[in-house]
């Protein structure tokens, strides 16, 4: 015997197999989609906001909007020795995400390496890691 169960949000009915009967609180796919949590990211420089689905936002310490990142007016918080700044160009729909955290051994080596390159060829800002983040 299949038992019809109502979506607790829109009331749509669906029949479940007996093994699913204890699923008395059920939400249909449409309602689930509509209820996906949203997140608002705020540009740390100009205060512009961007609201998008939480699953589309990578978590970072702070964000800058595209124009603010380009005009470079924002003064980033100081970075202690042994810390790296992760720059995520695709953090949140046109916003760039920044995270400062302790560097891993590997990154420290890479930073040293990047510094060496920087000294050799000026104008180099950082390097790209395997996840397409810039580390500076
Ligand atoms: Zn529903
Ligand atoms: Zn901005």
C-alpha cells in the first residue's frame, strides 16, 4: 500500500513506497528549490551588495566588487608573516573573495618561489594555485 503524502509547503501530493511512509514531513522538489538559502555578499570597499544562492557563494573573509578590485583603492588588512591571502576571482557572481589564512608548507614554498620570480621579473603579482585562486 502506497500512502499519499502532502508537501508541507505547497500541499502537492505524492505517493511513497511503504518503506518511505515514515517520511511524514516531505517537501517537493520545487519547494526545495525555492527555499534554497540566499546569501548577500557586501563589497568591503563601496558597500555594494549582491544577493545570490548560497551554493553559488564561496566563503571568504571579505569581498570586493569587480570595479573596486580594479581601481585598487581598497586597503587590504595587513597580513602577518606566514599568512597567505587567497584571492578567489569567482567567489560570488562578479565579486572577488579574499581570505587571509596560515599558509601550508607547500604554499610557503610557492610564495618564496613567486617572490623569486617577482624579483627576477617585476610586475608579477602572485601565482595561481591548482584551484584557480591567486595567492599573493
Ligand atoms: Zn511543494
Ligand atoms: Zn565595491
